[in-house]
């Protein structure tokens, strides 16, 4: 008998537990993890984290690990086998998992409002936008969004524009999802963040602000304030050596009419992630303001 790799056995174990789930659906305690995925989702192009769209419950450590599972749709869909394989490579491997989903999940293009908000804010993950009835949209020639929207905003005012140019304001609710970094224990002001204390999860963020989405953004940084275990670490919680210094070459990203435009620039001030600094566009020679979003990248303010 040939010997299966460890990962293959993990996947088979998850398959077995899922098959058993149908016969013990009422025994809530029978499963370490429950994963529910709807039959269709609206998503950006490319892959996404399972926690952006699935309802995941169970022991917190397993939930966090499962939320970070990466799903890569093919031809606008993914199936149960794809999810099982991905879970088999996570900490859920070998655990009892109740997976509730259709055989295949359809991935449709996200709404134009979500896509425009993503371009405006350089948001990399899911933006859930309250749906405006298609019949209502058909009565209007177009819509417009505010010139600025802060990531994490709970709502936004959309102006629907009719054929005569008149505008009707509609407030729609927003939900923002992203991977966040958190500490497994209480950290005190002035202490240095260690990699061994950090974990990650994907979920909805509950307030505006810039949160770390990679451990490297906070490792070896000093805390400006004490934080409790499990709380997402924000850019303002830590201080560390500047990622950008005066005279550094930086990539400038500007959003114009929903399109992302990149060019080269020079930093005129120092700063870390989330800081707004002055930069000089090497093409236009103009001095602009922008937010540092990672090492060497500045999102230009409008």
C-alpha cells in the first residue's frame, strides 16, 4: 500500500468529518469548526480569504486560521473540493469540520460602487455595499460618490443622477473586511512587539483607521499604548523606524476617475505606515500630500 503525504491524509480526514456532519447536524458540540458559504458571492477579481465571505464559528484559534484560508476561483467559481483542500493546509487539518455549502459556488463581479470605493481608497479586500435595487438604478442615468471616503466608514451618501441632471441622495451601508494582526496576550506601553505573540484573522473592521495586515508591519515596533489580547493592532498603536525618509524614492499611487495611476516621486518628509507626508512628483514637479501605505508606496490625497 502506497503511503499518502501528511497533507493528503489531512484532507481525507476533513472529508470524513464533513460526510459525518449530515448525520449529526443537531449535535453542535460534535464539531470543532463550522463553515457556511452562500451559493453565490460578489467578489473582486482574483483570489480572496475565506473569512471575507464565509460565516465561520467554533474555537477561536481554528476560526482565525480558517478565516485566513486562501481561495482562488477558476472560471468564476469554486467548489467544495477547493475549500476542503484549502482547509487541509490550515490548522483545521484533522479537526472536525461541518462544511455547509453547495457543490459549487458562483463568483460574480462586485458592484460598481464597491469597485469605485476600492479604487478610491486603495482597499485590497472585500467592501460589502448595501444593494440598491436594480429597478431603481435603471431609472437613473448614473450616480456619484463623495470625493473622499475613509476606510471603515459605516455608510456613504450616493447621489443618483436622472436624465435631466437632477440628483437624489441615498445613504447606503458599508462593511469593510481585511486581515488584521493581533496579539495573543496583553501588551504594555513601551514594550516591543514579538512575532511569537502575534496571530492573524480576517474579519469585518468595526471602526475607521489603518490596521496592520502583515506581522512585519508591527514586529520589533514599540507600543505607544497598551493593548489587550485579541484587539487588532492599528498603525497608530506602534512606533518604529521610519519606512520613508526625506529624499527616498517612492511609488506614487493616484486614483483618477476610478483608475489607478502610478508614477515615481521623492519623499520630502519622513514617516511610517498611515502617516501623511509631502512628496514631489518627478514627472510634474508638483508637491503633493499622500498617505504611506507600505514601504516605498504613497497614496496621493485628493
